[in-house]
C-alpha cells in the first residue's frame, strides 16, 4: 500500500523546517550552554507544530534565511496544521522534550522527544522524535545544516520558459487547447483528450459504479493523458491538482468517477521517469454551474503556478504525451531498480523494518476468483499478482503498524501497479496489526498489474514513507 505523496509532502515540512533549517527560537541572545542548546531545539520543534512563522524564521541560520521564501514556509506550516491535526490530536498539545546527546561548546546534537496527550498514539500521524544538529551563530543556536533550497522561483521560470517555447500561455485568459501535450511543472506533461458535461451514463458503461450525486446534480468527466519525465522517483500522481472553473468563477468540487480504475482523483498510483498513462477526473455540481466553454486548471502540488486548459477547444496541430519503457538513465531509482534484492533476501528498508519477498504468483486471476464470489475479474489488459512478503520490525518504538511500510510494484511501463480491492484471500497480510520489536508479519499483498509489466515486475518498499528512497526486490 502506498501513502499518497501529495500528503507525504506535508509532514516532510517538519524535516525542512527543523532538521534542515531549524524552527523556532526568538531574536534575543541565547546562552552558549548545553541547556541553551536544548531549549532552542525544543522551541524550534514547538514553533513548527504551532505554526509560529516568526519563531521559525528567527531560528534559521543566516545561510538558510537567504535560501527560503517566508511565504512558502508560512503556507507549509498552515498545511501542517490543516492536514496533521485531527479530532484526536491538536499539534499544539504535543509536549516537546529535548536531551543533548553531544555538546562541544559551539555545536550540539539534540534529541527531541514528542509526548502526545494521554491516550493518543502518534503512529499513523507521521510524527516521530527528531534529532537536530545545532551550532552557535551570532549569539543564537541554529541548525547546522541547511539542505533546503527554495526552488519555487527556478521551477516557475523553467515552466514559463517551456510554455513560451511551445508558444503557449496557459493562463486563465489564454488557456491551452485540448489534445496538446503541455508541461505543467515538476516533470509532468498533460494533454486534455476529452470532456463530457453529463457523464453518468458513460461512467457506468465503462465499468464504473453509479456516481453518488446530490439531488439536482450532474457529473462532468475530463479525460487526460499524463506523462512524467522528472528524475525524482517515485512521485505520486495525486500531486496533480485539478480544478474545473465554474460559471460563477468558483471551483467545482471534484468527485469520484464511480470507482473507475483510471480515476485520477485520490489516486495512489506512482510514476517513475518515463511514465505515460490515460486517466479521468470528475466534477459534480448543478447544471447551471457548468459553463458552455469550461476551463480546467492543473497544478502540481500546492502553491505552484497552475496551467489552464480549454477542454472543448481543439488544438490546430495536436501533439501527444509520450513515455518510455524501462528505468530511465537519469532516474533517481534506476540503480536500485536494475539491481534488485534477490528473492528471499531480507533488506533493511528503514525505521526498524526489514522486508523479505518470499514468493509471488504472477498469474493469480484464478486464485482471486476462487477466494470469493464477490471478487470481480481484473480490468481488461491486467492481471492479479499475489506477492508473499515478510515485514519484520526491530525498531526503537514500543510498536509499529504494518502500514508504516510503504509498498508498491512497478514494471517497465514506469507506472506503479494498483492495489487490489478483493476479499477472502488466503494468508492476506494484516497491515492493521501492531508489531512489537522482534515481531514480524508474513502474508500476501495483492496488486493489479498491466500484463505488459508482468515479466519486468519488481516489488518495492520503504520503511519511512515520509522521506528516503524505496528498496527494490525481485519477485521471481
């Protein structure tokens, strides 16, 4: 199972603001003592969790302040609050307790423990204890490292240059026509290939369930081809944020396309460099909210420059989204994909987790069908694959859930397989179980795999879904 990386980007802000750039602190001179370093680190993390932009900026090193954009840091802190707080946990209720693990006058390493309110388990919130390296600079304790770089300006410049080269504006006043492969940022290319204003019948005809709509609403469907040529691997397709502009100038709500397998909305599919696939996205509202000439904005992640499209305006000279097969020469994961761990090999995937692929059934359609009368055949051109794995835990936490391990499968198409929605499988792994140090889960994971990917299929896993790179495993 893969945690959506659009949301993974939110908790990563903690590392950006604290480990990379500090986070909290104040502007007054601080004592150059072990106690002063601990207090500064505690305030750093607390400032991050309480969205105190002044504390965060004040504690950054001079080098880091030159690299970051205050507005982006502020927006990131707001997103942390929005996505990580819940009815169960208010981030401001976390107690932050630091201990110096090393101290040498002008530098220190501070281990900061997060203590939640009684009865709250931090597992599942993406929060963990932090270790922060700090130095004494200009009368204050600040982070030693500043590996965060504000690339938003450069990314915007690159996108504008790419659009200009193609003679495109991609603005609301001058949107991109349909059937024209267009860069939208961060290595993604999109072409709008179709638009249907009232698509309920089409959705059911294409295998989806009847869409859930409020009284008087209709559902529109946008079809698009997506390509990915970036080097960061894998990247989640849910980073593509689509909005349909209503006739009143207000965005129309996205909706599930009746559980169609190619739905982009809340997609958990991941792309590797060279990926290319066709997807759909749906929007529901009353008929009067849909304009005769709709406009669609596509934005990668949060706070980037959206590119606007006109889905019902045809391009004079259409171009198509293209992809490539197999690991790309410059992909971040290429070296690991071309040298996967052998079947039966235990691999440390991080955060105390060790993963072993024990066996795989690469043609499991019959096994899935036999497991339950309610299981549907896989979509045309795909097959079910069952991979038997062992997830062993020996970390420092009291226990950890099997969901802590991010898993997936990918072949030469460079698009990850989707998780199965089936029941009754023999020995299906229990991802909900808590695993204590020394314990292990063994069982089956199910994927829906394009038939063209079966021969090249690899399994991958990452014990820290919020950062780091996955390890790859052979399945035969």
